[in-house]
C-alpha cells in the first residue's frame, strides 16, 4: 500500500493523500483580490488529485504585499472573491489552505518579470517595515528602500492584522492556515540575527527575536478554530554563518507547539542577499530538515524542495521524514502530477480522479 496516498487526519480535517500544492506567488491579483487566474490555477490542482491545495502568500495589510499583484485578506471584497475558489477545491476532494504573510522590508517590489526592483512612491510603491531600518540590500546595484523600524504600535497593528486576516480566511472557506515566517519577510526578519539587531525585548536572544512570531501565533491561535490545522512556514537555516540554524528552528518549533501549532512547513534562506548562492545548492537538503524538526519538536512536518518523482515522494513519507510533501514547480509543469504518481505507484485511480476522468481515461 502506498504511504504517499494514505489519508492523513489533522484535528478535524482529513487529507485524502499526503501530496500538497506549495504556496506559489502568482502576481495576478488586483488590489489583493483573486481573479479567474486563481480559480484556474488552484482548481486544476484539486482536480489533478492533490490532497492539500495551498494558496500563495496572502498579505494581511496592503503594505504587506510583496508586489502590487499579490493576494490580500484585509477586506471583504477579497473574502468574497475567494469563496467560490475554496468551494470548488473542496468539491474536488482537496483541502484548501492559505498562507498569511507580511512582506516586511522586501515589499513594494515590481513584478518579477518586470525586474523585481523596489518601486518608488511615484511608481506605485509604498513604505516598508522591518525590525530595524536597514534595507534588504545596499550594494548600490539596485534601489532598496530603508524600511521603517517598527515600534510597539506598529507591531500591534501587524499582529492585529494577522488576527483579522485569519478570521477572514475562515469566512472565505479555508480549512488550513499557515503563517509565513520564512524567506526574509517580516516575521522571519525579526527571528533572524542577520537582520534583527534590536536591543529591546524584541531583539537579542533567540527567545526575544522569536517574540514577534510567538505573540502573533498566540493571537491567531485564539481565533482560528481548534479543530482546524494550524501550520508555520520556517526558513530552517539562513545559509549564512551567524544566521539561524536548524537547531534554532527546532527550539522555535517547540515553542510553537506549546502555542497550538500543528505542523511546520520547512523551507530555507531568504533573510539576506548573501544566502542566494547557498539556497540554490541546498534546496534538496530541506527534506532532511523536515525530518529533523519532526523528530526534534514532535510536530508534523511538510517537506518542500526539488521533489519531482513519485518514488521520491513515496520514500519521504514511508521513511518518516515528513507527513506531507509539497510540490511547486512540478505542479506548475503538471497539475495532474498526483494522478500520474498514483498510476506509477499502482494506486487505485478512483482515489484521485474525478468520475468523468475515470470514465474516459482512468483505465
């Protein structure tokens, strides 16, 4: 029996299999509102047989977007646009998940195919925020804004926005919520010693640097239903000497477990430009990091990074390295990856195929 295609129950939610669609920025939203693109992009993955379909990083505030094309959950218009998408995902047997995020000092950026540089105010940009006022990159080769160093009232505003967005996520129909604390965005920038050089209660020791994340988590946990899964994406290593390590993140995961987090989505890097070269060569190591945090914290884990083959994914689950495998580029290349993986692994196709597909191509 395939372990990859075995169901997984987390609280009151059961995934039909251990295959998840990783949150992938699409840059197609208008004023944070999902478009027909999102129905096609996400719906096709549900039809294709995934157990979990995660929507992209979804900003809790307008200034929390990475680009003007990023999704948001700061108003009811955005909620109403998402309801038919989550309803369709569920109608196809998948669980819809959302990743709530704040871009921090990496926000106010142009679309990646337009260069990705930070936008000036006259070009439609906005003010950015961070634990300090240090820009993401200051090498002079491109414009990077100096973010506003957040004070306590700014911190409270962002935390309250995460809470409000979590309530809207529930209203929109999501059944799994993930907080984004990775890739150099706001919460990760507070956690990483490469970025956070504060000397107040939000800086210094690992526990102090984690304070922003832990407070946010506790407040969101209070409004997100206890019966629904609550996940956290962490950059398991900063890939830079003096940055966060896997051991640091295992400790953070233990604190998160106490606060009611159910599983960790294990990514890496992004805190500073210095990590770029190491990330490209280290993505495959993230599966091992998922195993480490699973064993070290007692939380479930999700593995992501260069997972492309059915037998590879099967081995990750069967060997206990992770509870869920998340696929990104492989799903863009083939929305029916789960269906094809099931065939490769000898799994009964009724587990992943809609009735129409079973009738005509399921044999």
